């Protein structure tokens, strides 16, 4: 059974929210370029993404859920996500929606960008 890009994204967010880094990385190309929404820029590759999330989760407690999907004409997948970000004491730092825009190579995520809106 072929998994759709939407299914891949839903499964990847569920794994992220469980803090299951190996499962999320399984949906990404080895040289993935991943937006660093916390510090800016992008990190590249599985090791860098894992290190970024590990550092982030020491300071923050994010929960991110996809709520809408739009296939763009350039073949990228625009995912509207609802984010709730708290500090480690449970204080709400951010709640709202942003767009995560995914580029795929076959069935693997090769890039993720963040767009406001």
C-alpha cells in the first residue's frame, strides 16, 4: 500500500509530539534541510535535526498538529499547523497557526520551510 504525502506528514507530526526522533527521521531524506524555527536558518541532515530537537526540548515543550493541507503548484505541500509551545514549567509561550511547507524527493521529506500566515 502506497502512503500519501499527507499520511507521511500526519505520522511524522504524531512521532514528533511523542518525541520519537528516529521515527520522524525515517520520513526524511538523509540530507534533509529543516527550518530552525527556534533560532533561525536551517539545519541539514539527520544528525543536525536530532541535535536541534534535543536542544529545543531541553528548553521548550512544543506540540504541533497539522490542521489543513494544500498541494502547491510547485509540488510542495503546504501544511497549516496549530502550535502550542510552553516552557518547561508549563507557561504558554505561543499558541497559533503557521505554515510548514514541505518539499519531497519521492516519499521522503527533503526540506521544510516555515511561513507565517
